[in-house]
C-alpha cells in the first residue's frame, strides 16, 4: 500500500557528470542513513509486510467480490454463503495491518513515508501535467503518480468499508442508503480493479521498484534515475554522518595526545 507504483519518471539529466542509469549497475556507496553499502534502503520490513498483507487482502476481496457478482463464477464456485463471509471478514481486517504498523515505534518508516506521500509540491504538479515524461523532472522518494495512487487507494478502501457495512448490516439504514451503497460499492470496486491492475503491470516492468518492495533496497543508479531528490537527500545524510565520524575521531586523537 505504501509502495504505489506509477509511470516512472524519465532519467534525471540535469547532472552534466552523468548519473548512472538503471542498468543494474551501482555506485560505490557509503554506509550511512538509508544506505547499505552499495545499496540504498528504501522500505523497512514493517512497510513491506504491510504492503504484502494489504495486497493479499485486496486480492481476496476482488476475487470473492467477482464470485458474488458474476453469475457464471458463482455457479462454478458455489458455497455462496462461505464466499460472502470471507469477503466480509477480509474487508473488516483490511485496515488492521496498517493500524498495527502505525501503533508503535516499529512503524517509524511507514509514518515517514505516509508523510512524504501526503506532501505535494511544484515538482508533483509538473509531473502530473506531463505524466512523468519530462526528462528534467526531479521527483523525491515518491513521484506524483505514486502519491495519487496511494491517495485514491486509501480513500477507496475507506469508502468500500463504509458501503460494505451498510450492505451487510442494512437494517438500521433507509432503502435509499442501501441502494446507493450498492451502486457506489460496485463502482469503486471496478475503479480499484483497474488501478490495481495498472499498479501490478508497472511494478512488473520496473525491476528496481519490485526489488525494493520484496527485499527493501535499491541500487544507487536506480535512485538517481527514478528519485533524484531522494538520492541527493541520502547522499547529504551520508556526508554529514562521515563528517561527524571524522570529527569524533579527531577529538579522540586530540585527547590521546594530552
């Protein structure tokens, strides 16, 4: 869920010395904030678990929803009551992984990335105007397409939960609410199906992004090409960490001489 894949930005070309392209090669990196030697840490284990648990629940919801609404599938599968119960409970627990991740200090990375995804700037507006095709774009850790995808998916999940509750426990609600809830639920489900299909296709076409969500890291060349401002941010952190380390070493050396 955190990792929302979208049409990738074009390689960042404003560096005359030539940043590395996304060809599987990596720079000689330094250990420091966000870095793992020649690798850059993009998503921590908590973020990856939340993403894959949420993805699994979304797939269950889409599959069971299709069975409940498509007659030929319903006849093929049968067990309609069981399918309905699976659909209901999967919808109710969909938000649980996110809430657990956000509840404690272990969710620091997820909270930081959600804050990034909710911040929009002029670079994001430029991205949306050209749909990421401008070679001079310099997105941060997430581009505008990823932010838009995350916002839609999160909002759609809330709407699906609300309308699903009205459909399942309909007694307290007037007929107009129940009818409207059914229409909105089906409409948003279709939009989610299209969005998730696009998300999966783009992710499969970007090995760096897929590796980041499976193993947690990307190569510096990928970061320079896809997220140059994020790469620059990590590089600055590494430089500051290196300077602090040298300063401490100098201080210790000075104390030894006294």
